[in-house]
C-alpha cells in the first residue's frame, strides 16, 4: 500500500494543498470543518507524512462522510465493497502491481463494461494508465469512487492467499493434533497428489478438509500461480514468515501464528516423506502435485534453526518446456561455442554457478539439441526437472545408495554416447566423469565455482591430475540470472560521466578490435514504469561467461594451472566476463544497468 499512498500524495482527493482548497471549502459549507481550520489542515497535509483524508479523520470525519461528499463534489458514483461482491474473474484484467501502483482496482464486468474502483479519480497518471489498459483489452470502463479501506480489501483478495489462509486458521482447533492427514486432492485447493506420494502416506490418517492441509495447499498453489521459484517458511520467534522468491527476489507473502508452525512443518514433511521426529539435523525430500492440471515437482529441504526447523521448497514446473540456446541469453558467439562443443564425439563440458542460477536449464537446452535418435543419451539427475523424448533419464536416490558416483558406474555399462551428470559433488564422481570423457563419451555436468575459469583449479582441488584435465575439458560456462526489462519500459541512459569511466575500465584489457567495437555503444538502459508493468521489470535471463579450451589454455593447464594465467590467455582471445555480458545486454535494452552492480 505504501506505493499507492505515495503516488496519491498531493492530489485533490487525498490532500493537495494547491488543488484541494475547493474541496475543503465544500467541507466548510457542509459544516464539517471551520473556515479558520483550512490553513492548518492544508499545512498538515502539505508535509506529506499523512494524507488529507487522514488529517480530516483525526478531526472527527468518518470515511463514509468523506466518500459521500467527494462523490457529490466530483459527480462520480460510489461503490461499497464486501468480500462477497469481489469478482475474482475481473481481477485478471488488471495486474496486481498496476492496481497497487495506480490505486485502482477492477470490480467486475457489467453489460460489457469494466467497472473500476478508484480512490483518486483525478489522478492524471492513473487515468492515463487506465485508458491504456482499456485500449489494450478492447473493453470500455466506468469509474466508481471507493474508500481506501475498500481498496485495501480488494488488493488483499487479489490472489486470495491471506484470505484463504485466514479462513483456514479460523477453522483450526482440535485438528492440530491430527495433522498427518493428506487432502490435497480436494477440488477447492486445486491440488492433487501424484500416485507415488499417495503411497508414501497410506499409513497416515486422512482428515478431510483439515485446516493445516488447506494452509499448505493454498501456499503451494499461490506460489506456483505467482511464478515463484522457491517457498521459504521460517519461524522468526513471534510469528511465522512465508516468503516467495519471484524473479530472484524474496517477497514476504504471509504471516502465520506461531501456534501452527509445527503443524505446517509436519505437513510438509509428510508430503516429502521425511521423518517427523527428526528435528536435529537437515533433511531433504521431494513430492509431486498437480496444480490446475499442471504437474509440479517440489524439492524440499528442512534445516534446524534457533526457533525450529526452516522449510525451503524449490518449485520445478515440468511443463514449462525446454528453451532454445538463443532464448537462454547466450550471445551469438556463445551459442556457436556451445554447438561446436556438443558436436564433439567426446570430452567434458562443465557449467558453473551458484544454486538457482539456471545451470540445469542450460544443460537441458544442450541435450535438446543433440541427435537423440542415433545416439544413446543418458542422464543422472536430482531431480528430473523436464522430460526429454528419446533420452534415458534416471533420478538418483542417495537414501538407498544410488548416488551420482554409483549411477555413473552403471551408466558406463549402458553403451552411452552422451552422459549428463546433474552435479559433480565429490572426488569419486569427478574421477568417473573424467574417465568417461577419456574413453570416448561426451560428458555434461555442473560444478560450483565463482566463474568459468575456476572449474580448472576446482577439479585439481578435487584430486584430478592436470594431465587428465587438459585433453578432456572442452568448454566451461559460468552463469547468473538477472532481471529483464519489460517490453516498452526501456529507458536509455547515455554512456557518460561515471558510467563511461566504469565501462572503459571494465573493457580496458580487451584486444583492440573487440574493445573499440564495444566502446562504440552510445547508451545502456534502465527500467521505467509502464501501465502494465509498474516496476519496469519482469522475468529473468541468464548472463554468461564462456571459456573455450584452446591449445594455449591446454598448455597452461599442464604447466601453470592458475586462474590468473588462464584468465590472461582467454582474455587475449576476447573472452567476456559475466559482468560484461550483462553490460552488453543492458546496451541492447534487455537488462537494466543496475543489475550489473549485483554481479
């Protein structure tokens, strides 16, 4: 609400000293305030800390009276709202962030007309945004004046998360002792467990319509519908915080009472087939559910903290599909380098980056380009995120001893041409991957390092001899995810002053032809608000660092495998860092320049 309140300050309906005098005069005529009070009220509202409405409420005016007088004054009809009158179908016409930013909400459709509730009908910005949305939808609109409290009510029901959870909490009483039931198959939750998960809880008592079950189901559904990648549930002492990660940023979406925390954690544990009585050490598990006919995998991790176990759930939408290499964010040179590498008959391709940086997605895109009809492509994954046709995909199960290392041994007896290993985590897996690459197999995997160059010293640190790395490693990529500018929200920023100095310093050691080409760029881009995208940002894209292993680098690996030596050799060939890739994407209007500073 803070954004909307800020946007409303200084306007007629909420308290402008310059424009609001006539409205104050109207209040004077009706006897609500004295003429001598106008200057005092104006000064209080001018400070900008509180709105005119808040000042008037402090002086005894009710919200109902203010709304009625304003309606008469502006000749705009009013509309009272309750939970039953809110049309959830209508909410889809205006994005939530636009509604909050411009302080208007959809109320419903009547006779082909979109009814809009506004707290500030005189706002030029809101009117322009509304006209834009109406034109885009091809639907005329009619404005109604609504109170600030009714506006907040509609916003709170936008996704229904708080409302649904609150209702479930109100039903919570004796059921807390019997939270072991599972009812995700209920239609009103919109979630249905896959068969494998049902079997894991056959011995548990099923409670139809249990409030805790509803709370967890609602959280899962809204996180998925809102495009979240992760769910965090954490006890912070006096309350339970539920946060969703959207476009890489964590947002607090819900607070729960502490009393239900143990029940919610236990519920998630049951879904993921984890031990309920084990609270002293971390546990990992997974479960699958159908949400609105979409198969969604949830990877669950519990972690002991001071106030109890923290729950983290990674959301894996199996139906999103595999992106092309171009759609990932790779440059033309990067796409060419990757395609050359995956066409090789044998060798090792490694991707690096932190957790959640999109490494697995990039691997899938590579695998999708392979000829899987004439080649035997086999993968070891944890978990399987996307189903790729004509490919043997296997999910590891460490709890039964089926690890990356043991699975890799078995794969080598399956006559593979291409092997994908989800992650190289230990010396044994690294040795087996190198061995496979040496014996005529193309191996793709991931490794946790800060940059692409770091994979070489990391392999050495894991016990792999340099003379084995040099002939096997053919390509190393590092990546991060950054936010994307909405279409139409690009805001050109001239390359001058401190920005110019920073860019010149960044590209100073590039070979002259490459450096001159980059320095010819006239501007980078920021993000500006638009009617349909108030933040100016939506979605994420990967930025890359691509290290091609040439003869010079092979010799360095054999003689002096330090990051500095490898960097100088690769830089001489024009290799760009992740940060530099982000700068070029900002110049192209894809990534906001402020994202560069996060890398």
